[in-house]
């Protein structure tokens, strides 16, 4: 057993009533253990950042470990307001070992104090929680310090009769890490005339029944499939063992665990599936099965139909038992003709990711071929684009060249020294004469009047 020196003087308190305050927690501790309540340094209730409401847990810091140990034993499972609180040693998340966390199912007549005594007998408890589930059992979670303590608890509890009920115990696995146990069965080889009431009589424990509308043909007979859901895995497993291979309305039932599409695809080894295209629309699934079965044992064959499940879409899929059978069928039937003028395509099935990769490689090959052509012809890759741009520029130059250019008009300037020594009236007069001469030469034939009167007076 570990000593109290191995823990920090800090406790975690949880399962709190949401209306509880820090003062309520302190008062409850003071009522239970008034002698050591004075060793409390702080009580921190964790609250929502936005609303300020309590999240139902908090932390209590003490001056020493001894006082924390005494109060932890007294306050754990003590009722504060409407709930029994849980009080354990505060630990960092990385200090908890997944291998030391156990779950157990025990009789509903156990009290919290009796469960504490039961689990404490196997090692140091870092945290625990007990949750009654109906009147059948109590679900208990217990975190030990070491894996050896957890293993010792599992050996001491699992399979043992405690208070008249056989208890179960094991390492706790979080929900995201669990592999769910199936509870759905796929029933095949059902007569095409089967109804939901027939299956309810055959499987009275089923919680739901779904009959697929698609009809399968085999040996000249029509069959249907059904997905049947049971309340849990054990009931479904029992029905699988009892009903698989049994006779039902003159047909032998084939029952297996139901698998989702992605799981079915992963269940078959790669390279055993064939893609079939260019199938004549009047060819049935039975005719395809008869043709492909000559080359090996068929695991599954499906002819794709339209939404009404009546007319063929001209393509399908076939899976064989071995790669050798798949290769033989592909070599023999690729290009096979059901009737003159039709040639069937049979090739290995590719996933969407594989098809996209193949398409990308083909596009890169075409780009390289185009680049090679451009190099051979000694032209740049964007030759036509550049040529068009050059042609547009030349056209603009030609249009600009065709515009009539204005003649250059030269006016003799007024010498700066002479202009500086003129009087204001003389400046205005000289400047007006120059502008008059310019307008008269720039616009011949126009009667230009004197504009000197419109000029502003210059100032030096």
C-alpha cells in the first residue's frame, strides 16, 4: 500500500450539485471534520467561462497531506445538498495508467461504502465512481495506481459471486477505442414471397426487420435477403447458431453477420474482384453467373439494375475465391460476345482512389506527349497564344499609324529678359499675340478674334 507522502495535499471533488458554492463545500467539510477544516488553504470551484455557472467539480488545497487524507475519507460519498459527492486525490492526466483502470458490474444491493472497502482491499485507489443501472447491477469504475493492483482486483472480483450475483470485472476501454460487437444478421436465400410477418415468426426476438426489394436469381429460382436487428450481440449470436442452415419454406437459410459496404470491400483480398461492362441489356444475372462459374467458385456476382430494379444498366461485378480463378476468367471472357456486334469488357476492379490515380497518370502522359510535339516542331508550348498577342499588337500599331498626325507648329518665344522688363499691359499684349498666332495656324480657315482682353493681368 502507498503512503500518504506519495500524494500532493490537494483533493478533487466531483459530482456536485450545480447550485453549490465554495462556501457550501467549506461548511460541509467543517460539519464533518471541524478539527482539520482549518488546514484548508483554498477551495476552487470550476465554472463555465461564458456563463459563470458551476461545472459540477472543483479542487481543495490543504496545508498538509495528513489533513487531506482524513477529510478525503470523511467527505467521499458524503451528501451535500441533493447529491453524494466524490472526493479523490488530485492527479495529473498523464499520471493515470490506462492499464490500471478497471470496470466492474456488481449487485445493486452494494452501498458506496461497501464498494470502497471492496476495491481498497486490492490497492491504492486514485479515483472511483459508482453508477446504478436500473435494478440489475451497479457499474463501477476504479482507477488504481499500478497495473499489478488492477490485475489483482480483476482476479478477485471477476466471476465471483458477490451478494448473490456473479460479478464481472476487466480493464476499462474507452468508447472510441472499443470494437463494437455486431447485432445485425443478414439472412439470405429467402423465398421471394417472404413477408415481414413470416420473419417475425421465425425471429421473435428481433427488434427490427428490413427486407431488400432486390430479387436474386439462382438455379432458376428467385430469392430475397433481409437484415434483421437484435437487441444485443448475444441474442443475435444465438439466433445465428440455431437458425443458420435450417429449412424455411422449402429453402435452406444462409445466415451471416451483416457488414457495411466498406467492411465488405476490406473483407475480400485485393485482386479477386472483376468489373464487367458492355453487357447486353437482355442478359440476366443468372446467365452471367452460369458463364462466369465455369472458371471458378463465385463468392458474389451482381448485375447493376436501374432504380426500378427491372432493367439492366449493362455493367456489374464478380468476385472469385482465388486470384488464379479471377485471372483465368478475365483472360477468357474479356471481349466475349453474347450476340453479334457486342463485345464484353472484363477487367480487374479498381477503387475510386485507384481510378483517380490512373486518370492522373494518363493526363501527365498526354501533357508530356504534347510537350514533345512542341519541341519537335521547334515551337513554344503556348505558341498560338503568343502569336495571337503579337498579331493584336501589330494591328494596334497599324491603326495608330493610319491616324493623321497634327503638324508641328513653331511659335517664336518671347525672350525672358525682354518679357521681364515689359510693363504689365505690354506683357498681356505680347502674350495675346503669340496665342493668336498659334490658334490661327492650328485651325486654319477659322476667324479667330482677339483674345487678349480675356487674359488675366500678369504680375512679376
